[in-house]
C-alpha cells in the first residue's frame, strides 16, 4: 500500500497532537495535588475513627462479657435456692454437694466479673497523636513536591 505525501503529513500531525496531549500541565498537577490532599485527609479521618471505635469496642466487649457472667451468676443463685429447698433426707447429702459446687462456680464468676470491672477502657490517644504526626509528614511531602508550582504560570 502506497502512502501519498498529504496522508503522511496528516499522520504526522495526528501523532504530534497525541503526544502533546500527554504533556502534564499545571492544571493536571493542581488536580493531582487536590486529589492527594483529599485522600490524605480521608485516610486521617478513617484512621482516627478506627482508633475511636477500638476504644469503644474494648469497653462494649468487656460490658457484654460482664452481662453474660451476671446472667449466669443469677441462674446459679436460683439453682442454689432450688436445691436448698429439697427436703427429702435421702437427697439432702447430694443436694448439699451440688449446692456447694454451684456456690464455688458463682464465686469464680464473681471473681471474673470483679477483674473485668477493674479493666479500664483502652486509651488509643497516643495512636491518634501518631496518626496526626504521620499525616503532617505526608502533608509536608506534598508541600515539598509542589512548592515550585505556586511560581508557575499556566501556559497558553
């Protein structure tokens, strides 16, 4: 296939136009800076929220365990009371042993609850502070990468 000269020039013009369109402009740079800044801010917000949720989770999880232990403790106390109500002499020895075992289990549960109640809510403030410092570092990198853009004028 033979290409004539006008088609060759047309092809050259199209190719040069396509290569020019791939040049990075000041507007492209500013758009990327804006996008990067938004994403860094979004990451910071998400990470701080994660730290806040972790604190709340630790408290809620502890409270849920305590609630379950209290429910079990209450059930054990009811069982002990029912066993104490057994009047048949032949079953009295077994009932007393069973009541003693239930009381021992209650003591164990109460000790677990006491230990859990002493546990303080997790404090992730140092992690939040660290996140904020790292974000400041990232913002510093963005500023250094783009410091000369303020002096640039758009090309017309």
